[in-house]
């Protein structure tokens, strides 16, 4: 059976619909980062067939390998274009070109959030803001010092991370983005069914069942697409001019990303700063 790909034009339309309703601020960046981290963790579970919790101990061979897989999955989700002009996504619906996703993920999540959990005797949740965590970290929550697992309320919390965006079909549009250049085996002719087939090759059955339900709920709002798939590999971000306000990278976005990192350092050292 031949591989199918998401139609390039559909990917572009979906990506633009994922933009925030309001411009600026760091909420969109924080939520995108947390969402992609959760999806990367689920993709790790699918790829490795590990039953969670997962060990991410950097001094253990299995833990080190799991960290590398998690980092690669995160990068694959957010990386749009490599080479001389490396583009990636800091905030869904926007294209940025600052630094590497691998280094950002390592410095923000592995070095701050995960490491903090190894010395904290309480249950650590991620993200800490908004109060709708997707993951749990550390010994108290997982039984492993460097452990990571899904939060028990992840199904209820996940939609929060797609709020306040232009789209009425966030899970359709997110699926198109995630599958933007992935070939998948499917005989489906309708977008809904094809997305389900494609997601099943990337993520665990637990996440796919949840995602399928969300797609079904959104069908009433979804536009009818006559040609949702194409036979050849697409490259929707080869030329990013269609994105419009391309900023590799805006000062506001760079500052928001830096602020998030510094706040993480303060939390790691138990320095109170939020009043």
C-alpha cells in the first residue's frame, strides 16, 4: 500500500489557524512548549514500547538513551526546516529561527524542570502553569528519581493548551501540523479517517483514542476538504513567505523564551518570585 501525506496547502491553512487570538505575551510559547513535550513523551512511549514511568537518569545507559529519544521526538515535532536557515516553532502558528530545538529542550526541560524534580520531596507536575499539568516528574510521583509519566488528568487538561487560538478545530489542525511531512499507510479518502491512521503510527493507542474522540467532536466545525492527501512528500515550510509576519526571531518572542527559562532556574533553587 502506498504512503499518503497531508496535502501541503491544508497543512499551511491549519498552521495559520493555530495562531493565538491576541499577539504577544509568553502564554502561547509556554503552552506550545508544554504541549510538544507531552507529545514527544507519548511518541517516545510508542517508539520504545516502554511501559511508563520512564527513566531519564543521565548517568544510566537506559536513561541516557531515553533522554536522547525524547529530545529527538521533541525536535522532530517543532523543527520546520534545517540548514543555513533553521526554522522551528516556539508558538503554534508562528515560525521562528532562533537557536536549536535540541538545546532549548535540554536547557529548559531536562536541566530545569526534570532536574528540580530529583531533589524535591513533593509530587512535581509539568507544566506548573497553567494549573492543568500534563506530566508528573520525580520520585514521589513516579517511583523513579529521574522518572517521568503522564499526569492522571492529562485527558481533561490537554485541550487547555490549545485554547485562545483562531481555530474552531484545534485537534484537526494540530494533527495536520504533526503529520505535515510524515508518510503513513492509509486507504482513507476523508480527512478525519486519514488523520486517525496517521496519528496511530506516531503515538500510543491511549492518546490516539482520545485524539479520535476530539476529531469526532470537531467534525461539525471542520471545512470539507476535497483533496486532503497527496501521494508525494510535501514540503510546506520550504518557503515560509506564506506565513506572512515571519520573524527569525522577534525580540518579544526571544525575551518571553528567556523569561521562562530564568523563572525555571528560580523555581529550581526554590527562590520565591511570584506574588
